[in-house]
C-alpha cells in the first residue's frame, strides 16, 4: 500500500521517484526503528559476526533485484496486474522454499500446520488473482493508461521480481541469530526480527539506488538535476507522495 502513491508522482522520472522514496523506505526507516528498539545500537551490530551480516546483506541485495523489477513491473503492467503476479510468485517461493531448504518438505503435506500452510497459500493466491483482475478492470474503466505497457516484458519482470523478492524471507531465515541477539538485548519478541531489516533492506537499497543513479547519469533523457529543479510546490508534493 505504501507504494501506491508513487503513481501520483507525475513530474519526476521513475528513477528519481524510486530513489528518493527508497532512501526513506530502505535506509532511514529500518535504522530509525532499530535505534528506538535497541539500547545500544552501535554495540549491537558491532557484536554480530561479520560473515553473518554479509550473508544477510547479500540476501537483501538479491531482494533488491526483485525490488527494482517490482517497480519496473508496475511500469510495464500497471499497478494491479503487476503487483498481483509479483506478489503471487513471492508468496509461493518465499513460503515454500525455506522449509524445503531445511529438509521439511514432507511436513508440508503430512502435518496439520503444513496442510494449513498449503491451504493458506491456495486461498491467498485465489484472493490475489481476484483482486488483481478486479483492479485491472477498474483501471480500464477509468481509462488509466500505462504509458509503457508491455505484457511479455511485464510478466517476465513480475516472475523475476517474485523469485528474487522471496530472498527477503531467506534473509530473515538466515538472520535468526540476530533475532536471538535482539531478544537477549531486551527487545520484545514481537519486534525482535526488525533489527535484521537494517542489513536486509540496506543490501536492497544498494542495488536499487545504484540502478537508479546509474540510469540517471547514463541516459541523456533522464536528469536528477532537472527533476529537482522544478518549482518548490512540485518538489514538496512529489517528496511527500514518494
């Protein structure tokens, strides 16, 4: 839902919008939350094993590839279809692969919790399909035009997005020691996974921001300076929406 307002940003290039929004989403917000949760922010991360942090950040970077293709999916398929296909693939891959990696495949089909998980995935996919179709029909009726609509490219990006976006789930799985450390530091079990978001989303931010700024520097039709040199009210409105 927090991506939805990006459709309303009209005066900036997609790259500028995605980069500025992402700076808040993927960097400032996770760090801010962890600063609030952890009694000793610097000491907490300094005590973590560097190889663990690198592994979690790498999964975050792979999630970042999915995040870039997520934005491009909406660009080429529209909001409803793009999000529907991408989230459907993410849901399946992100839910099923971690237990498979841990050798728990049989559990998915032989235990009550596993069967409930499979049923939940099926119901969720049906819901995603219905909502995506309804949203697309509404966009058509309202005359919402996707300027760069491309079904084949959009679907390919959506599937790619779904696979890579599920790496967020893998990152959380690998970051279990970070959750344990957060619990030991006195963080509530409800929020104990959030400190790992600094590394996961930080890795994703590097990929996203690099992609955006390379395009802004390399393509003559794009200009960060031109986007930010527009009248003050336009910049303020775009920044608030982003």
